[in-house]
C-alpha cells in the first residue's frame, strides 16, 4: 500500500532522518486527533495538507486493518 504525507521541505528532511513524530491537531473537526496525517491520495494544499513536499510511504498492510483509523 502507498500512502502520502505532505509537509514542508525542512520537516521532510527531519522525517527521513528521524522518522515521524506524532502531532495533535483538529484538522477542521470538533475533536482533536493525535498521530501523523497520511492519505492514499496526494492531497493538495487547499485540501488541508500544508507544505511543498510530498513523502511517499510504502507499507505492507491489509487495507481493512486501517479502516478503524480512517477519518
């Protein structure tokens, strides 16, 4: 499975060296969520994903195992 994460270039460098760090945001919703925002599509900046760099993440996982995390 391929997932995508949009971020600023300086954050992308840090992620590639040290891995992802959880963040807490509301993402325009009533409740806050903690984790890392990824999508199965490359999101545009006007879709709530800020940054000039897109990281592609490849993982071996069954789609249904992620369904409980979908927002």
